[in-house]
């Protein structure tokens, strides 16, 4: 019966690729760090992701993508979050994202991009540091 | 920043999803602001039909809820879902994965789904589940489904919250002795055998039937036993009808009055218990006394009953600050 505000994280996979091992590893690591992780699995539309973020009132949205469609899907997700007054949510991404895309994605408001091989502790620390 | 709760309440009553979600978060942290908001919302609650869905882990509760949402939406009813999953007793973290079965409704604005970690509360629900149900009710949801933590034999808190409890079972779970034990078997108003396409479903049916025929208290409602296959939707129509029948039975037999009283009693009890313990642990004075008494009990200077009596006496006598 603690009274502390728990950090809630949505882990979602937008788009059509069927690889969720990375997302599951991250979800599990965040769970073990004491966060509440809402895991919604594969093939989410931007609309589903934004609406889930709203209903679950998450502090963090973690997007995992390996299909290469991030430049198309991420802007849409950011836009839908903004429409829902969720612009203050910390959005981070992971998966296969070429470095050339980092800058435009960060301009969109995605705070950090974690590539393959990132130690999960680094993601945990980043989230702790960037949520109140 | 303390959000203006009156403002939040106003938006919740208009059905605003963002406000409702934020208020749910506040209730989960058991904040005084949240309690103030629930006080304001309470007069607007009591309209929804609250259905509990319980059963062992992996029995298909979330998949069943998904199919029920579909049916209720086809009748144009708005739906709220609260899905509780266990929190880690070690880290406090949780993996909330019930939504994964219900993703197709994520963009239907008449369906509101909220996942909750049990946060150390036993009994199959979280402390704040009751408040989250109140919020959904005040938002105007017609049907509210509460999916419990995968229940063992004693996770029976759902009776204190739901008007109708659906107890889910699957083939191959123990023998007939399990079905006559006290606890979870007593709380079902409707029994559903999921995965009824698997071997053993008929046997399960007979076991449940004979357990139920051994004698319920006989309040006029005989819990039906239904076979369903949640993945295909088989039997869902009958289940929806059984839930409706139970509701009508409650209303017609006036059992609904007893049902409501029982639930309000339990809610009050929970709140008193929670406030008491919170005051003990949060108030520095009380906390000091509490810690001192714990040490005394440990050293056999006093016994736990005397220590508890002293604490309670102290709490009652201390004027409110």
C-alpha cells in the first residue's frame, strides 16, 4: 500500500513486422525495474497506440519497430498523441532505425532511440531520469 | 502540481477520456485529491451493470472479455473494462498484458479499458479497483467488466464489487473434490467452461453440475453452467443472455437490494481499513508508536493483541489535525 506514483510504460509495436523478442526483453527489464508495463503486442496502428497511451495514462511510450516504416508511422503517432493532449509523454524508440533518421525523429519529439545491443539498464536509467 | 479535481470531475461526468484516465492514476496512488474527486462523483454512480470475470491464470478471461465487448457493442452499449494483473512482491513492477486480447477496441471511443497492477493487494483486485469502477460508472458506461488477477482458491474480492460474477473454468483442472471446496467455487453466479472444444469439457460439466446440486443456500438463483470457446466466440451469445438473466433475477426478486448492501458494506470496510493503516504508517507520531510497539512485541514485553489495542486507542484519541 505504497503511495508513490508508479511509472507506467506502454510498450507497443507499430506496423507490420512480426518480431517482438526485443520488445518483450525490454518489457521484462522494465517490469523488473519496478515499472508497470502495459504490453500490447504486435501490429498496432498509430491510433491504437495513442488511444491506449491515453486510457492507460502512461508516462512513457516505447515504440519498437523493425520494418523500416518508422518515418511514416512515428510522425503519425506523435501527431495523434498531441491531439490527445499527451504531448508531455516521454516517447522513446528501439529496433532497427538507421542513424540518418535519428535527427528528424528527435525533431518530432522522440527523446531517444535505442539500437540493438543497448543494455536494458541504460533504458531504465533514461526513463528514471526523464520522468518526474 | 496538484490537478484541480473539481475540473477533472466535471470533465469525467462529460465522458472525457483523458480526465478519466488521469483521475484513475490519482486513485491508484491513493491520493487525498482522488478521494475528494470520488466524493464528488459518487452521486452519479450506480447505473452501470458491473460484471466480474474471474478464473485461473490462462483460463481465457481476457479473450472472453474481448468477445463480450463485441456483443455489448453490437447492442450499442458502452463498455468499461478494468483488467487487473499481479504486481511483483519484490520490485513492485508489473507486466500488464490483458489488453493484448482486446486491442481491436482501442480505437472505439465507447470502450474504455484500463489495466491495473494489484500493487500488493491480495484477493484478486487492487486497492483502487473500486474507485476506477466508480469513475467508469460516473462516465456513463452501461456495462463495466472487471477482470481479476488469475485467481486461485481464495481470490474472492470480486463479490464485493460485482453484481454478477462469471467464474471461468477449463477442462482438466483437478477432480471433483476441488469443486466442493469453499472459496472461489461459492462466488460464481454463472459458471462458464472455456476451451470447451478440448477433451474433458463434458467431464468438467458433470463435476460442476454435481457440485452445484449438492446444495447451494437456495436464494432462488441456480447458477447455470455454460460451455464456451472464447477464441471462436462459440457460446458467447448464451453467456450474455445468462448475465442478463441474472441481472433480471436480482431486480425482480429484490435480491439486488441485498446485493448492493453487501457491496457497500465491503467498500466501507475496505476504506476504513485502508485509512486506518495509512494513518498509522504515514503519520510520524503514529509511526513512532507503531515501531516502538513492534519492538516490544518482538521482545515479548507485550503481546500483539495488547499492542494493537493501544494503537487503536491512540488513533481514536488523537484529535484530527
